[in-house]
């Protein structure tokens, strides 16, 4: 799957994996050594995340039902909690620096292509 910022026409992830079961959502990115450029995890459903058990920082986008960005955390370090975004329905976890590189902002629509 791919994630594209439809508002800015920038590529967020070209190798997007979906976590849509209890087990895959619970596991998330724990145990991985990092995310390569272009990789990402789409957590469905989700309103909040943590980086406990992770060895690297990530960028996080919180998306509502229409996949509009309703929250963002840049460079979220290991061992942290991101504030719950009550309007969010799903979360994109991306390599640190992706949000800045792509210019992604609150209100941008994210297109997920299968």
C-alpha cells in the first residue's frame, strides 16, 4: 500500500503495512530496528500510540474518518506516549522527518492506495 498527501501531492510511504488486528496493533513497530525511508505502519482503528519497546523515533499522523490529519507528532522518541486524539480513527507511523520533508500539516487529506 501507499500513503500520499493528496493536498500537497507528496509521497508519505511507498511500503505501507496495515495493522488491523488486535495482535498487529498491539505489536506495532516494537522489536524493529528502524523504518527505512518509504516504510510505514497504518494502525486501524487507533486514537493513541506509544513508543515503549521501540529503539527509534517516529513521526505520527492521526487521521479522522475521511483520512484528514487531525493531529501530528514529529520525532516521537522511544519510551513516550502521544496524546490521544479523540477525533482520530486511524494512525500512520512513519520514519522520523517524514512530516517535515513532505510539508504535511493539520487539515491535509491523506490518500491510502492499495
